[in-house]
C-alpha cells in the first residue's frame, strides 16, 4: 500500500527530472537522501542505495496501478 511518505519520495525524484545512469548516479541519490533525511527525521536512510531501492519499489507499484486502471502503458 502506498502511503503519503512513499508518494513524497516518488515526487521528490520525479521533480528532479531524468535519473542519471553512470556518472552522477551516486551524487543524485545522495542528494535525494540528504533532502529526505532533513525533512523526515523519523524515517531516515543511511545510504543512497536505500533511497534508490525504495524509489524503485514505489515506482513499480505506481506503474502497476496505472496499468491496472487502464492508464498509459
């Protein structure tokens, strides 16, 4: 089940535009982690990989919901 905190992380990433692949990937996710941790003191991430993994899970759920509702494919 997607909660508001999940959608907030999803939106944070989406607002930054394209997610870099290769060079710049770690810096991108680290900046997301720092911003998230500053806003959410109760649920912080220790590494950039944790944020990336959480985002990927959320993205999969969002895409599945869109597909199940007959949205864009």
